[in-house]
């Protein structure tokens, strides 16, 4: 049986991603089942419109429609058998989000679902069941996006708590995070910390992946760095201007600004739960979308 390609489109608050993965059901081992055929990231930065204007501007709407047309052609070229497109925090908040996505579907043929924070957290969590299943101990899975932060708390591989908070990097840069949401996050995590000792973090998203690559001191085998290392990186980055971060650390412009609030979110969470380590598996929402797509397909075949 030849390889079958599947695609995921993640319409995020900072960037829009297209991931195409090939599935070989006859692979000898699970590690050989999937091959990454294409990963394309385009920094549309939709959240900067939505979190300040309350809606997507006409200019950004045009760019999003053009990008979906391009993604459609790429999926044809790669002979994608099935896909799922999900929009997260920015489109959840956009007053014109539903109408805009209906127009995009009419013009491009791509159906984009606006998923709520609970489903976003569930997709991320389910994607890492295999990664987390053999781990003993307490772990808080933290996915920091442009518009929201999803957390899943696991003890000995079992999900105990899942939540989504409207705290994200683009939202913070837009001064659009409500103090009550910060307080909710802090109170919830403080309660978890009282009930469960020795919690460590599993981080997801482009910013923590980049920070892990930048860290000089890390455990590459375990994909882990200490919170102390992250704190030192944050201090070094925060002492520089955006332009200096771009030059000194060779960061892209759309990463050089959001990386600071991302650090602040992770460090705030680490302080509350008294975490010492952050594990960084290089897998994100797009991978979870494809995994869920295949799971639903398997259930339909039964």
C-alpha cells in the first residue's frame, strides 16, 4: 500500500501553518509510520488586528484568503487524501470571524473550523498520550499561543485537569489580557500545586521550541532544560531591543517580539507550581489535528 498524505491547517493568532504528513500503515515500526512532507509557517499575525480592533481588518482578510488558496494548491500537489483546518484564539474573538471564514470557504473550498479553547487543549493533550504515557510523576502540559494558553495537568500519565486561558503572546503585546484572567490562572495552578508535589512542565509551541534550541545548557536526549536556564535566557533577551534580538540571536522579526511574553508566561507558571524542569517535545497543534483526523477515520471504518 502506498503512502497516504494528510494535512492540517492551524490558523493561529501569530502565524498560520500548513503541515502535510505521509502515513505508511505497513511500516515496520511506529516511528516509521509518519513522514513530514511539508511544514509551512506564514506570520500573518491576525491577533494584532483582533485584540486591538475586535475584528480582522480587510487587508488581513485578503491575505488570509490568498494564503488558503495557496494551501489548497499545495494540498493538491501533495495529493492530500484528507485535511482539517482549525482556527484558534484570534478567530474566536473576531467579530467578523464566522462571516469571513464562510467567504473563504466559498472562494477557496477550504472549510476552517473555529475551535474553542477546551477542544484546542484536548487536541494538544491527546497528541502527546504516547509521549506521556510511560512517565511517572506530575506534569503540566503548557501550550503558549498568540492568543491563548492551554494547560493540561497529568499525574502518572492520567489527565486530571484541562483548561484554556485568554493569555497569549500577541494578546499581551496588544495589552489585551484582563487581570481577572491572570488571577484565574494563578489561583487554579496554585490549587494544583497544593494538591500535587514536584510538578514539571512540558512545553509546546514555536517560542519554547526556539528557546530550547537557543539554550546552551540542556539535556538533548531527554529534550529538557531547567527553569533556571529559561530564566537566564529571558534576562538576556529582555535586556535587548527587538532589533538587537534579531541581530544577536538571528531571530525572525515575528519571533523577536513575542518570545519575551512567552518567557514571562512560562516563568510565571513555573514559579506558581514550583517547577524545576521544562520538557520540550517538538510537536504542536498541527500534529494533533492530523492524529485526531486519523483517529476519527479509524472509528468510521469499524
